[in-house]
């Protein structure tokens, strides 16, 4: 019975999904928020074309994703009397068979880099993140119902998990 209720809850969350996406060049990116009070937008200036370097390595430029959520909708059990807008920025960069995600720290202009091998590396320029072949990636932002507003970001290529989960406060 508990599993059945969990499935119904997940279906309810999925039904309120907000989706934003863009396609340009050889890559297609979409981001989906399953919480109805969250909106996701891409940086309007996108350049998804690979950039060749002198050493023969091909770099895929980063994509900035802006996610804005209504804290009152995320934390209804706190009975907040006002809506506080939360805006988070992400950058997405491709590597062969790997999607790198970066979360922007609220107190600085730096991005915290996460991938499947390293824990966290602060890289404000992201110049060392070099890419490979283009893939069709989907990035999902899934809020977790915890009082400290953790959220999970996963990257998928079709049904295959190609990125990592990113937790933030």
C-alpha cells in the first residue's frame, strides 16, 4: 500500500511539470522541473557549436540554465507568509559519454563543478572542461521534500544516466 501511494505521489508531481528547451547547432538540450512552482529558462544567447583548439581538442561551450522557484510552494509546511523568489544558475558542458554540471554559488561568481569522478572543484572560468561528440541530453531538476531545500539534478541521454546527481542548499 505504501508503494502504491508513493507511485501516485510521483505521478502527481510529474503531471505538474514545467518544461523549457532549445535546439541549436548539433545538440538539443531540455530541462524539466517537476515542481509546478519552478520555472527553467536557458540563456538566450546560445552557441552549441564545437570550438576547435590548437592542440586538436574540441570544446563544447557551456550552457547557462536559470531555475527560479517560489519558496512558499517548495516549503508549504513552514507556512511562509510571503513568496520568496529563488534563482539558481547551472552550466552544462559535454564530454564524450559524460555531462558535466556546475552550480553557481550564491555568494560569488564561481561555479562548483561536479562530475562522476571528482567530488567538487571550484572553477570560475570552466576553461579546463573540454568536450567531445554531441549527444541528445536531458537535464532534470527534481526538488526533494526536505526542510533545507535540497534539490537533485540528473543528466540523461535518452534512458541512460550520463551525468551525476547534484545536491545543493
